[in-house]
C-alpha cells in the first residue's frame, strides 16, 4: 500500500519527537546512574551558598540552579531531533520559508522559556517539600490548578495582547453575523477577536479566558482564506466548547494529572532518599530522578487526556452543526484545514490513542455527511 504524503510527514515527525524525548530521558537516567546527581547538586549548592537567607530558601535556589543545568542539557541533546522535526520536515513537506538562523533564534527563545520553567518548578517544588514533606505532591497539584485558572482568566487581557496583536474583528458583515450566532445560543457577552499572526501561519481558532475575559480568537490567515460560512461553523464549534463547560472539564483533568505526576515523583524521591544526602540537599540531588519519573507518568497519562479531548471535539462538531445547519461548510473547512496541516485522514488506532487530540478527519467528515443526509 502506498503511503500518503501526510502519513509520511507525521511518521517522520513522530519518530523525531520520540527520539528527542528519548534523548532527554537518557540524559536524566545517565545523571542519576552515574552519580552526577550528587556532584551537580553539590555544585549548585556551592553556587548559591553565599547568598543570605534561610537554609530552605538557599536549598530551593540550588534546586533552581540544578533545574537550569538539566534544562539546558536536555534542550541541547534534543536539538538534532528538534531541528529535523521542526525545520527540515517543515521545509520539505510544507515548503516553509523560515531561515535556519531564524529557526535557531526561535529555538534559543524556547530554551530560555524552558530554563525559566525548570528553575521556577525546581524552586517551587523544593519549597513545597520543605513546607509539606508528606503531602507536597497533593498541595502542588492544587496550586497548579489555581495558577492555571488564574492565568486562564487574566491571560487574554494581560498576556496575549503583550505577545500578539489582538484586535476586535474588523469585518462588519461577518462580525454582525457572528454576534447574531452568539446571541442565538445564549452567550451574548462572548466576543470574537482577530489574532494577527501573519497570513503565512496556519489557520487557528481558539476559545480562551474565563468569565468576563472569555473570547473567541480567529487568526488572520483563517479570516483571509475561509468563507464566511466556514468561519461561522468554526466559531460555533468554539461556542460549543463554552456551552459544554469543556474548559472546566479540562482543568479538572489537568489537576488530577498534576497530582498523579507529582505523586509519582514523590514515590521516586522516597525510594531514593536512603542513598541521597539526609538534609535539604537530598531533595536537590533527587531532582533528575523526580523529573524522569514525572515525565514517564505524564506520557503514560497522555492517551487519557487525548481521549477526553477527542470526546469534547466530537461533541463540539455535533453541536456546531445543530447551531448552524451547515454540514457542507464544516466538511469543506475540515478538508482545507487537513490539507494545510497535512492531517492523516485514517490514522491507525494506536496512533490515534497516543497522539490525536481530535477525531480523525474521516470520522469528522462522515459525521458531517450524516447530518447532511438527515
């Protein structure tokens, strides 16, 4: 059987991403088994030993330094695979025009972001363990949930406008049509905004925010390339997520997942504690083992999150058709999105479970045709 272009693209991309994850995991495993955990932990503590403050804070800073080292090393060992999946494949299959220097600049920015997240997480986890030695994993999951909810609430008004050009939709006829749709489904306060990412970016639509900050974002490439009927169905799909409270369902899952992942890291730390330093430094030395076990737990939970997401997307498609009665527009929009994203129309069951957050294209098209027939 001849393999389609999209299947080849995704197969190569998945292998490259798997190798990148494997390289990071092997790095952590090597640090743990070689005894470098103790050496780097000691060096991290020495780097901050002269700083004023309680021992707990100094040890937390040492853990942040250790996190910085692991973050940089992890991104470096994953660099060849990331270059292949995000640059070489994009140029080969999508004819992407980004230059190699621009790609490396973007990778550098991503490394800086990863470093800040590793340092913040390392310091935060150490403080949690110092404050709640036996229950830190449960408290951390709750704090993660609160931070996620807070960021989701303020992000659309404080974060997004600083990073992207977000403006009210500037097409009066389409705006009037979409506002009528919003009123018709009982969400008159939900606004639709234009997200200016550049016409060469892939079309995107998203529901963001909570409460008064909730809004639908449509990228300028979506607005430029898609018909008003197709855009209306896309907005109806995002409205369905709002009406079905999918954001809160996702929050609930993410909190449970965070508690589970932190619980797995806690078990690893408890198991390794006899061979680590008995004091606060032991937690610092245990960081790579906790990160490795937490990463494995997070990947194991991936299919569960994918399943929940596919259910939500399937229901949102169905509700969007009930709102708009435009199955042809949904089908044409899905086909165009699939072509631009090189989506696999009929992925295998294993690929679907491991990687797909949306139902396969063939399934979504069949559902749209079924609605049209009725």
